[in-house]
């Protein structure tokens, strides 16, 4: 292999398709919300933002854009919601006998 062929090989760059910024932001916020779901106000606000960004990212994704992270953000957001509802129900059931 001559020097010119090696140079051409190193100059090739992979093609990167259009990115979905809202979907990525939604996934990151949903992941943060999942770990902070036990914090009453912060976890809820971050969860809501993650759900909104993931939904917008999924709606904006065209046929050529990847929507994998937007779908993952929605799944993690729904999982966070289920975790939050279960922990709230657990707290209510624990404290209910104390209040009568």
C-alpha cells in the first residue's frame, strides 16, 4: 500500500445522520428523574421535563432521524412515574394508621 492510499484511508470520516437533540435531552432528564424520583419536588419537575422533551423529540423525529433515545426517554419516564406512584402509595399506607 502506498502513501497516498494510506492517506485516503485515514481521511475517510463516518457519515453521521441528523441528530435528535430533544430526544437526547428527554432521555438524559428521564434518567436523572429516575434516580431522583424520591425527592418530592425536584424529581417530579425533572420527570415532567423529561417526559415533555422525549415526547417532543419523538414527534419531531423524521424518517431519517434516529428516535431511539426519545423512545427510551419515554420508557424511563413512564418507569419513573410508576416508581413515584408506588412510593407515594407506600408512604400513604404506612402513615394512614397513625392518622386514624
